C-alpha cells in the first residue's frame, strides 16, 4: 500500500490525538502522520520551513491554534501570532515545497459570534460576526488560506466545527468539568454540590470521533474552496445533559451557580445545520449522544 503522508499540526491536542487513533485504525484517508518535533513553534518561519521541507507531506490538516477564548482577550497579539501568522508561515513553507495536495484548515463555529434566535440554525449562508480575538483570528486565517487558493491554486477547504466533546477533553470545558465533579461526589471526594456557570444555555455538541470522521470526509469528497459547518444539528441544553449524567451515575446533588463561570453576553441558544457537508460528502454523525455522555463519565472515573 502506498504511503499517504499527512502533516498534522496540533497533533498533541484533544482532536489531534483522535486523528492519530483514526489513522492507526485505518479509518482516515492518510496512513502515516508526521507531526512537529518537540519545541517546534509555528510562529518561527525558519522552523516551519525546515520541517515542511523535511517531511514533504501529501496532505495537511491544520489544527494548531491558540483556541482558549479568555486567553485571546488577555493576549490578542499572541493569538494572532499563532493563528494568523503561524498559518501564513505554513502556507509559505508549503509553497516553497510546491505542495500539490489538499490543506484542510480547521476554523471554528465561534466565528459567527452572537447569533439571534431568528437566524438559527446557523448555516453556510450566514456571515461571520466574530466577538473575540480568537474568532476574528480564525476568520482572518480562513481568508488567508482562501486567498492562497485564488492566487496560487492551493487546494484548500475550510472546516467550521461547532462544540465537540469526548473523553480526554480539558476540564476547563463545561461537560468534562461536570463529569469530573460527579465522579468525585460519587466517590465521597467532595460534598454533593456541583458548581456550574449558566447551564440553561443550549449548544450543538458533536462527538470528537464524529468530528474527525468529518475531516476524513472532507479530504475524500469535500469541494475545494468550500466552508463546511460540522455539527450534529441537535440543540441540547446543558442542564439536561447534567441531569442525564447524574442519572447514569446514580448521584443526587445540589446545583450551585458559580458567578465566576458566567460569561458576559453569553450566547443563549446555538444549533447549526451541516447539510452542505452531508450532501457533498455523505458524512453524518454516528455515535449516539448517550454513548458520548457515558464515555465522558468513564474517562472522568479513570482520571479522578
């Protein structure tokens, strides 16, 4: 079997780990991953150029980013240096090596900003209105990639995933945080009280394994230059998911709203329409949400 080499930035992150597992299982378009060496910095043009010249990839999945929204407000320059100028460094390095494969740039559903209820579900015709340095940096990097397509003929596709969840996700995100607290309570490690932010918001959650399958589908069948939304199409209230977790764990708790976890101008509802992706690639989420929730709890048990 011929080697299909995937350059994967962000390989050590939450999603990158799942891409690695998919490749090992033979469930991804590539059969070999090359990821940056330890200490590699996408902000360093010479490092990026040297590494790309060494590995000479046949396709690229660009996941690497400063993706924590609060951090982007604390240091917007850092976020732009990584997310925009880092992407520019990668594009320049690929051009230098006459790269002729497909680049999938992973953006975010966060680019749409504050979406009114009347505009839901978000679809590919809605224009971005970013409300954070993180989101605006993603829009800038998207347009940089697409400009490269127009001026240099680069085969590039933009992916805009909405909330994705699964075992191994950082506890600063709401559902892993809740799962960790439930497990700690069930083991008598903390009082029967869960600290949460606003759990009456809704989000469109997709299992990370389905998100990785979407990237694979985009490599296989995505149309060059497209911007694809990746989402389940299901609107789920965080409070309902919390209650589902409590039911699975057999735990009764007091729910306490922690004001430090509240965000100003919080998006109250969110759901997205991935019909363009489904129609053009055949992708559809396959993992039942109940399995995702159970897997989150099992992972929390293994790490608590």
